[in-house]
């Protein structure tokens, strides 16, 4: 029995060392990402602040796209509603490496494409993978309901006939002046 105790006493330092090593190695938590938007019911033409946090992963950027009525059914980038998201084409915004926070100001008055009143969903992902190959835990969504623009409509442009008539009458005046001076 004395031999068995000395054999076990040889494992104790190894077990203690392994225990210390496990405590010193940082544990990797699950990757989580969240997203929110302010205001939740903006008018078309407003700036929407989209923000959130990434935890469990050090990343330099997050990748955004939007889905909604009359847009590509797989989603589009936020700055140009005509460009499908995926295959490396996403709207990106940097992540604060210290606390994992991120923010994107979406100015809907300067986007390309047509944003119509209605419900849209903005997606954020932690990797620029094609949106069909994502890990559900590495994506988050927020819904926005866009209201009609509260800015006054631009004035109605002139009828196309007015410039044509102006050119015609200018030409007529020049012709008359040329013929008058020729007498």
C-alpha cells in the first residue's frame, strides 16, 4: 500500500499544474452580436443610427445589409439599394476593439435606389461571408418602419415644352434681327 500512495503523490503536482493552466487560459465565450436602431420609425430622408455590440470575438468590423419591399429578396447594401448583398458586398462599419461597440449612421436622404414607406429589416453579421453561409448566433436583426418623407416635395419642374419654345423664340428673334439689319 505504501507503493500505491507514492504513485498517487506523483500525479498530484501534475494535476495541480493542469488546474493552474486551465485557470490561466482565457475561456472563449460564445460569440454574440446585438443591434438596435434609433428611431425605430424614421421618415424617408432621415438619418437612422444603427448600433450594437459584439462579444466573444475580437473583430475590426461588422457587415450590414437590409431586406424589404421591392428590394432584392436576399438583401442589399444600405448605401445603394440596387446592389445585392453578399459575395463581399456589404455595408461595413468599424468595431471599437476595446469594448466591442459599433455604430453606423444611415443617411437615407443620400442613398441610391428607391426607399418606399414600409417595414424593412437590417441585418448585422460578424463576418463577410455570403449571407447564406452564416452562423445564426453571429447575426442579429432590427426592424424599421419607414414613414413617408416629412420634407416638402420639390417643386414641379417646368414642362418640357417651355425650353423648346424658348429656343424657338430665341431663334426667331435672332433671324428677325439678322433680316432686319440686311435691309
